[in-house]
C-alpha cells in the first residue's frame, strides 16, 4: 500500500511511497520539470547516493541509487582518483558525503559534487564529481581531487540566478570555509574567491538568497553532537561576508544544516532549513528536520522549532501544525 502524507513530523522516521525508509542524509534538492529531486547519502548495502522525487514535497517516490560501489567511472580533464572501492575495508566501500546536484544549462548535464573519504579514515579530505544526462539516472563517477591542493570536507553547492555556481567546503582540518567559483561546465574549480572565518571551525555550510542578500548557515565542529548554529550574510557570493551570529537554540534544535529549499508560490515565498538529526551510534537511524526561516524588517533571520508541518507548493506556504 502506498504511503500518502498530509503532514510530516520532524525527527520521525520518514517513508517513501513504497513504505521504505528514506535515506537522503546530508542531501540537496533540485527542482526540474515539475518535480523536486532529493539527493542524499544512502550507506545501505553497496549504495552511496540515493535519489527521490516529489511533486508536493510531502510524498517521496524512490527513483534510484544514482551512485553505488559499482557505478561506471570515466576520467575527465582533471587528474582524479577514480576509485569507488577500498579493498582494505570489510565492505569494500569508500565514503561519499553531502552530495549536491546542479543542472548545467549549457551542457545539459546534472553535475554532482560531494565530499570524498577512503572509508577508513578522514585523511583524504577531497571533493568528488559525477554527472548524468537525467536527474535520476545512473551517474558516471569522475573521481576525487583536492581543489587547488586544499583539504575539502563538509561541502555544498550554490547556483545563482545567472547560472554562476559555487562550491563551498571546509578546509585546513575544518578551520576555514573555502568558496570556489566553478567553471562554466561546473566540472572544476575556476577560482578560490574566499577563505572565510579562519580558525572558527565551521562545517555543514548551506547557502540561500533572499532578495538581494545571501545567507550562509553552518555548524561548529563537534562530531555527531549538535551545537549552536551560526549564520552570516553578504550582498554577493564573492563580496565581504559578515561575522557569524547565532541562529536557533544552543543545539540548533538538535540538527545540522544540509541545505536550504526556496519554495515560491502564489501567496508567499518560504525559505526552508533542511537538516539532519544525526544518530552517531546508528547512522541509518538518523532523521530529518525541516524548519521555516523568518525575517524581521531589517532582513535578520530567525528560526523556531515545530513538530508537525505541511508544505503547499502552489501557494508557497509552510504550515506549522503543532
């Protein structure tokens, strides 16, 4: 029997329309051709990245594990490590974390960037790239590398309305956040435009734009344990960013940022903080939390917790039901 949701509960187990647990941790969403595609980590069996789709943001259909241990690989102009396996591990797997996907209008390719580790430790600190001709097909893996020789851990992608894209990742053992402008085909880092908040140890970056202002949320480095989330603002991705300010409570409601989703409708535009509630003892038991971000008259954001909610994609409304 298909699962049909009229509301969702933050922190509960979420199921797809076939009744299976949704595995899309540290993920990202992309809207294409009437569907929201939700990509995220799926560490079950030989999988790396799962893909779900929804027309209403409430009910999710499983589409494919778009990257697995057996995915096809293909070299590109960048020198990369093409391995998707580590024979030293009992399960033979590497780690691909925080997958993000953008559509490139010029190449008609779906381009995925992620954080790569060897599955044994966190010594690689690299980024990884994969591409596909469709949003939910079998992605071709193009390998991992260190952008301009720097470490690259927790990461995100941001695409501006002009089509310009940026890759943001934690560097220098997480001490700094680096912002890279991508090449036109999104297949390489063109330029390092920022080294942000040096020595403040930020991870899990997530970016969105509201009107003419850009916001970046992030967490402190405390492993699986939640901490006080912070945000900064700028009037351009390559312009000066503000100092970090607190958002939410002292544990960011026991969450860590994954990405932001902007839903524009006939009545309003909602800015939704999509996050993970990690279970450090049982990774596959980690949960999801969606929260609306509100703004005062000066443009400063605020975020409060709610248990039950619904989203109306036609009106753009995020309805709190608790």
